């Protein structure tokens, strides 16, 4: 792993997730004309996590990494349900809820 002799499990998950996102083309760079994010910020980098839906192998690995991290940190028993924000967060919430046998809900921006 670049930059660290002994990366933490969370850091390793971050590196692997970043590599998967780069490999499938979900990370886009536009330094000369930054993206305008929903929050209003300008960013030269945009990660389109919706892209993962079209890559089943990467999707399965990313979901497994997330579930493994929840299990490794002993957080899963304290989680009552999995929530995903509309619209892009709903598939992730559904996959993680299915993989953890937890109920799922989604959060809307406006009622």
C-alpha cells in the first residue's frame, strides 16, 4: 500500500475500493473545468458510484468489503437497519441489507 508501512483494515478497504472504482471508470477527473457538486462545491474529481451497478464483480466485492468491515469492527450487531439516500444510495442499502439480513429503508431529500 502506498505511503503506509502498516495500513489499518479500514485503509486497506479504502485502497481496494478506490482501485475497483478506478478500474471500472467510476472516477472522473476534470481539473480545468471542475464538477459542481450538489452541495455547491467545485471539485476536479467526481466519483460516480452509480456506475458500480453495471459491474457485478466490482459491485459484489465492494459490498463484501463493506459488510466485512462492519463485522470486523463489531458494528453489525448494533445496527438495526440499513438506510440508503435517494437515488444512488438505494441499491447499496439493498445489497448490504440483503447481505446482512437487516431491514432496509431509504431516505428522501424532501417529503
